[in-house]
């Protein structure tokens, strides 16, 4: 299924707003959306919310034969899946350009930057090593999948624990979680990617574009860094021409953003560790009562209601009396459920006299009137509207 | 780096080059008769063939037609004998798809696609021998092929890789230097305006070194552009001599 195309007026509106340095969702140029990190019951599972973009990541491990060229190193396998529930444009079993880009970028971000110690994953050199699988699924696409995917992947890798292994000669025993505590991976650093969207031939850039901004952008620059100000990967895409100064400026902005996000991740990891130690409730069991799983629930924002009465009356007193209004007569209540405002206009439809009376009463009242009209009419009344002998127009009473 | 020393004390690299020296670039245009444009380029030991068809009617998916510009379709593949170990899957794997996307993006920025609405330009690149700098050699070869096909471009698109060892930037990396685990930056540049059409970097590099590394890569690209310019002028002279002008 194809994505709904963006209308021209929406496109011009977005571009015009960006020209005036305004973002549609009210953020500043270098602002990220709200990032929320939730962990699950198992080690190595996390869900990351970047605004409305929702991404889920799970890390698992298994024993495997190592590569011939590197017999004493573990294997890292990353896989990003675009679930069709994320966007109408995603179809299952289709290798789209976006999927290739995300996969390659995540691979480069994690594997070539050597973010964790692969040699510690070796069990028997040349025969058995641990293979770490990182599976990331995109659950909702609202722009900037790359950043969300990288945050999810590195967070779940940091939280993951693999089973403890003991070797006696050639026998390898894998201990379950009950026998021995699982061992965390030794993470050297956390590479996090920051996306910049370019507009107006590269003269204006935005950080963390949402879905709408992504559709009208001219190009994208993704910089992956860690908090030690080391750049792990740079990738430009979309066919824009960049200048060296722009790239250097982006890398400076990225270092600031990355340190903020790394702090957030560390805090989340610590909270999770604490919750597990205190045997508090965590994971999915807690997500329903705390309403964390509900994807797009907007948080309640408190509104100041104190001086509403005074402000309202002040506005009314200061307001000018509008000109050119006919004096509206106050309504007259004849009976319960019957009201009349004004005198009405004499009907020129040529109805019988009974009906003339009904017409007079409150033709400005609408519904209520109709109901009462019908009450007054006797059942079975037939109204002849026109005198013409050619047509017999009959209005049936309900 | 354990084992291989990428930069000796005297400043020589593995193949005897100095830090900022490029490999020998040799190229030939118009190698195929059938194609609209073709070129063969050797950058050191990396050998690449590029072929361009177009602009022609959009074949295949009707949905790809753009009403105001030409669509560029790139395919990157490596010959099975191009690497030390026989390559099982020459196309369709993730790395090839990513390279094809990058090539497409680079040329969409450089070619004046507005002159050919509702048409398609095909660029096919094949690596015959891979010794580092695959992407750069492909871009250089494709530039020559596009010029051979007579399709107007904004400027030459030159690409080169650069690395960083012992606080010294190295230009034009070979395979051993690329896979040694150090940084490698690939830049596709339009030399006259100094505009970067594609920027790709792998492996860790401290932010402060980014400036020097990019500067080295861009200088290397300008060097490559001189060579490409020479090749084009030579080819023009040869063909004009043959047609008796």
C-alpha cells in the first residue's frame, strides 16, 4: 500500500514555516522530542519512544561457530525490521531502500565502532563463540527512525546479560539463570546517532525531523557519536550538496545532543537495576496500570484555572458592543417545552389557517419547535401545500 | 595496531607511498560499442568498469516516472573473482544495495536531470578487482562514463578515501589500510564549488580530527579531478582526430 501523498499546500506550508525558523510542533531547531525508555521482564528488551516514533529492541544470544578470519571473537548480528503496523507504506517481505539504509547504518554504528568487547564472548577459540543477535522492530513511524533504532539497540545491549559458561576440558556447560547469575556484556562506549534534516539547499537544518518534516526535506545527515566526542560514523544521504563547515557545525551540535541522550539512557538503566534489585514490579506487568504501553496517549497537561472568572468578565466588559445588530427580543416561554423568540414571519406558502399558527411560533427555535408542532397536529392530518390542480402534493404527518 | 604497521617511522606506507600520495589513476573512455557511455578506470590495483545507458524511456515500473526530471538507476556489483575469497553473492546483498543507493544519490546531485523529464538514466558499475576504495573508484569511473555518454553534469564528481593513523591523515586507502580497523572516510566532491555530494565515515575518530581528515580527503579529490580532466581532454583529442576535425 502506498503512503498518503503529501498535498502541495501542506508542503508549501511546511517549507514556508521552516523558512521562518518555525517548526510545526513548536520545537526549537535543535530540540529533540521526548524520549522514553521502558524495559521488559527479560534482560535485553527495551522499548524506546521518540515522540510518537516507537521502536522495540530485543537482544538474544546463542552459541555458534566463529568466522574463519576471526576465530577468537564473538559475532554480532543486527537486524532491523519495518513492521507493517508502523506505517501504511511498509510492506512485509519487501526490501525497501529505507530498510537497507537502516540496517547498514546500524551495522556500521555498532559493529565497526567496536562498542563492546567481542573477545570476551569467546568460549572455545575456533569452535564455539557467543553470537549476539540484536533484533529491532519499528512499531510506529513518525520520523527519525535511525535515531530511535540506535538508542534502542545500544540500550538493550547495555542491559543484556548472557548466561554464564563453565568449561571443563572440551565440555562446555551453559548455566541457567537460577544456577549462576548471568553476565553483562562489557560495553566500551555507547554510539548514538543524531539525524539532521537539511532545507533550502543546505542552508537551514533541523535536528530530529518528524514524519512531515522528513517528507519535505532535501537531504539527511546522520552522525553517530559517543559521549567521549568520538565520531563513530557519518553518513549523508538524499543528494544534497554539503560544505565542510556545515558538517563540522553538525558534529558540534551532535556532541551536545549525544551527551544528553547518554545521560538519559544511564538514568533509565540505573532505575531498572534498582527496580530489579528491590524486587519491585517492572516490565510489562507494570505497563498496563501505569498506562505505558498505550502508544499515543497524550499526557495530561495541567492548566491554570484560578482567575478564569475574573479574566472572562474583564474581557467581556472591555469588549465593544458589536454594531449592526438588531435588538434581539428575549424569549417567551408559553408552556413547558415551548419557547418563542420573536414574532416570526407570516408564511406565504398558502397553508391552512391551523398551520399558520404553528408557523408563527418560534421558527427560530428549531428542534424543540418541531417536536411540539408535531404534538399539536392531530394524527392523520393531511396538509395541502399548493392549490394547483396539476399536482397533488401531500405532506404526510409522522 | 598490532601486526601491520600502516605508517613507518620514515613516513612510508605499506606500498611505499607517502601519507598524502594518491595511487596511480589510469582511465580509458568509450570502451564499449553498445553502450551510450562507458569507461574503465584503474586506481592502484582497484579496477572498475562503468557503463551508462540513457537518457531513455522509463522501463519497468511506471510509478518511477518523474514529471520534471530524469530518474537515475544505479546498479553496483562486484565480480565474483574481484576479492581474495570468491564472492558468493555479487548483487542483492546489503552492502551492494547500499552502494547502489549511494551512487544514485551522488549522481542525482550532479547530473542536470531537469533537462530530461520523464526519462531514465542507467549507470552500471562492476568491480573487476577490489583493493580498497571501491566506492571512490566507482564514482570516478561513472563520472567518465556519464561524460562519454554526453549527459550534462554540473561538475566532475571525484571521490577519494582518507584515513587517519598516528595523527597523520592518509589519502587514498588500499584494502589492507581500510580493513586494518582504522578510520576511513569516503568523500564525493564537486571540485569547483567544493561541495560534498556524499560523505561516509566508518570507525571511531575523535571530533577534533574531523577537520584535518576532511581537508585531506578533499585535497585528494581535487587531485583526482585533475587526472580525470586530463583523460577527458585526451579522449576528445583522439576522437576528433579520428573524425578528421
